[in-house]
């Protein structure tokens, strides 16, 4: 390990060393928790001369393929002080890395630098295992830095805010980072666990990362656009258990991206609906939203749920939906099915293997017959091409009063 006198630090500017007692055990635990084939990656916003950066290189980013990204504007290299800080940082990182380049310095303000990293992470999609937000004392700057960096923080990664207990400014001031940090914590409540709160705040990310956009320069089929998937089931009390299995298996087999599950209520007790929500486990509210939709009072589906497949065309507030029977068991990721190109058709379904030409007595002419248990529906096209649903328009316009979201 390099001796301290090998570094070029300004002795009066040590704003980091007091954090080592807290960081040490957490970094050891983090490093142990990572898969054996994953080299740790760290991101630091605000590096100054590199005291925290060199510590990360010596303790966390030790593998040859590890990476530490340091973001600092260095006065955009327009001042002598900025140039000196940049030179000291480079020297100190070189010493700490032992000649093995495991770092990258981005000479820019945090927002443009983080936007570049976000675009790069669309393709890499591995995220950073450790993120240190220490770029500004302004509350809004701190919030913005954190919001952008959070999107590229790996699940299970540590996320550190500095200066939460800073005493130079009033904590209630816009010029203190605390207000920005508190706003971030409130916004992302449920996506993290707090592992330390003192002068710094340290979080462990429990939610999967979401970058939230795509780039023209990067080819990707990920869910960054944020549209999500819409799934609908028509459920009465008799099929509540089967619906719970269908929903749970759909969520577990489709681990990425948002899912909105519409439950068309064909006579479902409140307690049973709550159990459907519980079937989503920890994903409920974070990645999965469930919407309970009531039928119009004149609907035949209140007696026979089969008719709910017709009612839902007008009731659902979406233009594309994947219908699942309440007794379906999902065994594969639904994303491929959801992204199927219907090529202008109103629906996509599989031919009924048991009755490929229809049930006896349904019609005399034998024609291809599909299974209505799983259907991908273009509701916009269905509504446009047929006037059959016109008598539902009045009830459809009042769907907000009949739809409950939890």
C-alpha cells in the first residue's frame, strides 16, 4: 500500500478521513456480497484532490477490471487552482492504482457528465456498486445529482450523501444539501434501506435500477422508455386463487419493466382482491401496479364472467393489453409476447390445440379456432373497427368513478 507521503494532498483540506470508520465495514460487506465474477464499479461526484477516490481504489476497486469514475469540473481548467487540483488528482490516483489504470476522470460539471454515463449504461446495464454524491452544497444541485446517479446505481449498491450534517449553513436553507437529500429520500421511499445516518447518509439500493430513457445513438430493446406492460384478468370469487397464481407467475417470470395489472371485478370480495395484491410480493407498488375495475350494472359478466372479455374493451383506459385467463400459469417472460407485432390486426392468439376447428355446435362451418385464454389485444383498433361497443361509451366515460387503484 502506498505511503501517505507519496500523495499530494493539501493538509488543510482533509474532509474525508473521518468517514473511514463508517465506510470500512460497509465496503468490506459490499465487496463480499458481489458475485465472484463481478469487479466492483464506483462513481464519485466531486473528487477534489482525491482523498476518497484513492481510498476507494485501495479498498473496493482493487480488481484489475474494476473501475472508479471521478466527476469534477476543476473550474473547467480555466483557473490555475483548477489545473492544480486536476494534476494532484491524477498523481494521487496513479499512486493508489499502482500503475494499473482502474479509474476514469470526467472533467465536467456533474449534470452533463452524468447524462453521458446514463447513455453509456444503457448498453452496459451493470450499474455502479458504490456511488458518492459530494458535488455541491446547494439543495437543488444535490437532489439533481442524486436523481441522475440513482438511475445507474446497481441493485444492492451503496449510495452515499455527504454533508447531511454540515454546520456552515442553516439546514433549512436552499444552500444546504439537507433539503435536497430529504426530498430524494421521500421520493424514493421503498427503494432503499438506510444503513447509516449521521454527518453522511448511506443507503443500500433494494430496487432494480431504471435509466428511464433511450438514445438514438444506442440500440436497445430495454424498458427504458417506461411505457410498461398492461395485463388484464377477469376475476370472480371462484377464480380468485387461480388469478393469484396467474399474477404471481407473470410477475416472477417477467422481472424487468413496469407491469400494470387490471383486475376486472366480476364479483370479487375485498379480502380476495387484497390477496391478489399480496401475490405480487415486494414488487407491488414499486414495479407492479394493480387496478381494480368495476363492471357496469347491466353487464352479463356479473352472472357469467366470460362476457367480461367484451366489457373490458370499453372499460380499460389503455390501447393495448395482454389478456390472461384467471387459471393461466405463466412459465416464461411475457416481454416477448407483449412486444409482438400484430401487423395491423386487432388481436393475436394461439390456435386452440384441443379444438383447432372449433367446438361442436358452435358453428357448422369449420374454421380456424383460437384459444381465448391468452390474447394480445389492440383495443384502439378494436374500438375503431367496430360499432358493437358504442353502447358502452357512456359507461366508459365514467370509468374513473368505477376504477380504484391501490
